[in-house]
C-alpha cells in the first residue's frame, strides 16, 4: 500500500510527509538498536570478550559493511529510487536483532553485527538522499535536525526499555534482544505503508557518475571527517568507562539516555540555526566540545562529572551529526546526492575500524585514559582544519561536471 500522490504535499507538524515518516522509521529502528547497543558491551564481556575484542567487533562490523553505503547511494541515483533500499536495509535489522539471544561466543556476535550493519549500509545513503530530496526550500538543516532528533528519541526509548527489563530480570540480556524485534518490525511497516518515493524526472538522473564530479571542497571535508573519526571510536568504551568508575550495569542505559535526551532537545534548534548562520561554525564548535568531553572522560574518575560529560556529549552530537549531512547535501549536485552521501557515510564507517582498534589497544595495553586523550587530540586537529575549510570556502567553489 502506497500513499496517494497528494501525500507528498501534506505537512505533519509543519514537516514534509516523507521527512516525518522517515523520522518515525528511524525512531522505531533506533529504539530497537539502542536497546541492544547500550547493553552489548556487558553482554560481550560476560561471554568472554576483552576490551580490544569489544572495540574490534564494532569496528569491523561498521567498516566492512560501510562500503555498501557508496554503492547503494550510487545505485539509488542511477535508478532514481530510494524507498526499496530503505525497506531492505531496515528489514536486516528486524531479522537480526532477536538472533543475538541465541549466541554464546563473541565471534557469533561479530557475524550478526556484520550482517545487521550490511542493512545499514544498504539504507543509509538512499535514506539521506530521500530526506534531502523531500525538503522544500532551504530548510535542509531543519530536516536533518528533525531526523537526528527522532533517531535520538529512539535512543532514549531503547535504553529506558532495557533498564526496565534489567530491573525486572537482572543480567538477562537475551530478553532485551528478543523484545527489540517489535519496534524494528514496526519501523519497516512504517516505510512500506507511509514513506513515498521521492521520484525524479528522467532528465534529472545522471548518465554516469565519476569521482571527478565532486568538488575540491567536498573532498577536503571528507579528509577532515576522516581525521576526526579516527579518534571517535565506539561509544561502547564510554559506557565501559562509566561502569568502571562505579555506575552499575543496570543504570548504564539511563546514563546513555542522558546523552540522547540532550541531543534530542538541541538537534532541531541547531539544525534550524545552521540554515541561518551556516553549517561550518556549528561543526567547529561541536569538534571543540568533543575534544573537551573526551579529555574529561580520560581525566576524571567521578560519577557526577561523567554524567555531566555525557550531557555535553549530547550537545556535541546535536551540533554535528545532522549538520554534517546538511553540509554534504549543500556542496554536492542534487543528481548525485545519493552517491555523495554514500561516499561520506563510507568514509565515516571505514574509519571506525582503525579508530576502534586504536582505542581498544590503548585501553587494554596503556590505560583507561589513553583512548580518550587520543580522541581529544584528533578532534582539536579536525577543528583547526575545519576553520581553514570555513575561511577558504570562497576559493573552493563547488565545481560539477
């Protein structure tokens, strides 16, 4: 069942039809994935994983599957469709989520994480392309801000459900895996029933796509993203650090909830602000804030300070995640949005492998402060480069062929 053609012009709470329902899909899916993610580090440790293995599993799963993001974006540009990729990609999460309840070895988790991340690789670039293509006027920042806020609302609901399950059934992680299939399934149904294809005219489809089609400004931004992400390892280590200083496992989902609550509150206002003052300034501020937060995680052993740092981490997330996607959308031709978004997401994902490996080794072989100090340094370098990016933007005009 597809919505009628008039739905594309309808507004829900002032938002375009597709923007609202793609956001709702992300809310439901993130509810499922964050139920799993907030307890996965402790489940892995309980079945024999080390800190390095924990980081490596996340890095391998994200990085290897991320190659698909570029291909799915390219393919969606060529055929002018996004919805089929979204349905298939979100279906992977629905199928894999409950299967974690059956595993008894870290290697089994790696296999499942890899397959589930393939789904993310298939859906991410076409979804971002649909969000950009469904936005009316120059409100891309607001659209991606709303999408990020819905992501994070799911990331609040998921840990809350996980906290409730662990409160009733202490350390019974497998029940959480089974329950997570419910919101994941509802997410897929939302796409099938309500998201409308952002159709493109035949003349708007690119005949061919080459790496030469993208500007120097685009590639400079990707280089900055690579440097920043090299120190932006898996959030699992933040949760392990919180647990190590005395926050009990049952309350870890609530700590994660604080981070996402702050991000939800600020994601849409910051997205709207980026439409008015430009994306670069907010990204610079976000990188500097990240550096402060990671230095704090490395330096402190106090519970109250850790909770405050998670709040600031949420503000960093609101200032960068959606705004970066909006900036990418700004500097690439609309005919190549899927490909451009795919390459961007691929760079993010692939860099997570060395980032997570470096962080895990530093944590296990140096001390529990080293990975956070490393992340603080790379974020500062990225902030400086982002300032250069901003100051030279008039010289690096977008050149498309």
